[in-house]
């Protein structure tokens, strides 16, 4: 993988991959945080989310590069000192919430798209995530980068098909407009809960050599991540009410407008995306465990050890998945967002910025 790609494109692909499953893979999240605010209100909220993405990603990547903090434990020791563990306490519950959404969505996709029972979906999810963790960081990054291209191809095809199916409805919605109150808070909340996993993927910062690398990668990653959300919001602005209340609205729209092969392609893409979201986050968890083992002068976990950690996390999240996607997203994500605002965003914008302002000592 070329240096340019690893520095400027892979971080964005990895970030997009970890937020798609919990951030907009089903479309449910876009309705909850953007479309319900009206066509124009949703766009304003997306602008807020994109700006926060760019700011936080850039600063986080630069702290990771400058202090060689390539896992979330090392990162929060810089920001919170002895209180670094607070992130992990809140982060554990957020990871469980994300994986619960992933499991519920992935099994739902296989059931609705291919008629497969839930237990088969679970076997496939656990098996593929476990396999990626077994092969390690390089395999995870390569798969995430490749699948990001697949994701973009399907999303843009979906947008073209939607404009062909309901052009007048979308045009009318944006002509009438509409800005519901709370768009700034909603966009900020959306950014907060999606950014919570950024310290977990700091392994992408290992190739950064300069501040320009870190900041450029952060801005590009924000753009890569926010474009699909814009696509979904535009499509949902002209959608029928039945799609807006569905657990997987994108899938509902494809069935409603008889998109044929794209429905199958989307099901495959979404299922694969849910898998890579889990794998990308769990790779960060394994990196953190290996870092602490190294501090104790112990050998890192074996490939089977990494796989076991992944299976353990997925198993704990399985019980939570029974709550349902709509309730998990509407109630759980917003609540957790404010917890991470306190332990991540505020320290990053104060302690983090102050430390980055100090003269850099050549290594």
C-alpha cells in the first residue's frame, strides 16, 4: 500500500468504516439526527457534524503522532493523566451499544434480504469478525480501505436511483425547506457519539511524520465520512412516511421503489460494512491490550488471543441487541454522546491543544 494512500486515504477509510455501522449504515441514524429537522435543518446539522469531525480528528491524529500514542490508553494518559481509565469505563458501554446495533442490523439485513434465520447471521458475523482479528492490523486496514470503495459505489448508485424514482418529491421538499430547532445540538451530538471510537483507531497514525500529515488526514477523513450521510439525508427528505419509521429505512426505500439488483447489492454491502465496523473497533481494543502488556514487559496476545477478545466483546453485546435498533439509537446514542463530550472533547480542546502548542522536541 503506497505511502500517500496510507497517510491521506486509509485513515478516512478506516474512520468511515467504523462509523458506518453505528452512524448511518441503516439510515435510521440519519433520520434521528438530521432528516427530522427538515431538509435545510438537516443540512445545517450535517455541516456542524462535518466541522466537528474535522477538528477532533485532526487534533487527535496529531497528538497520536507527536506523542507516539497509538492506542486509546496511551492517548488518554496524555489528556487525563491518572484519570485515563474514565474513558474506558464509558467507552465499554458505548462499545457494547455499537456492537448491539451492529448485531441487530446485520442479522436483520440477512433475514430481510435473503431470508436467513438469525442464528445463521450470528454465526457469519462472529466468524468474519474473528477472522479479521486473527490476521491482524494490516489485514483489517486493507479490507477497510477496499470496502470503503464498495460502499461509495453503492451509495452513489442509490442516490442516482432515488433521483430517478422521486425527483419531484425531493425537489419539492428542498424548495419548501424547513429548519426545525435544535439542529446545531443534534449535529454536535451525532459527531460526538461517532467520534468516540477515534482514539480506538489511533493505529492509523503510525505512518504520520509531520503535523501536515495528521491535520490533512483528519480533514480528508471528515469529508469521506460525511458525504454518505448527506446522500441519505437528501434521499430521505423526499421519502414516504413508511420509510421514515422503518428500522432500516434505506432498505425499505429500495424495496418500495423496486430497485432490483441494487437491493441485493446494498444488503451485501451493508452486511460487509457492519462486519468491518466491528473489526475496525476491535482492532483498536487489541492494540490497547498489547500496549499494556508491553508496558509490563510481557508478550502481546497471540492471533488466537486477539480473536478471543473479539468474540468476548461480541458475545456481551449479543444480549443488548434484543432491545431493538430504534430504541438503541434514539435513546442510547444521545446519552452516551454527552459522556464523551466531558471525557474526550473538553480535555482535547483544552489540555490537548495546550500540549500541542508547546515546542516540539525532535525525536
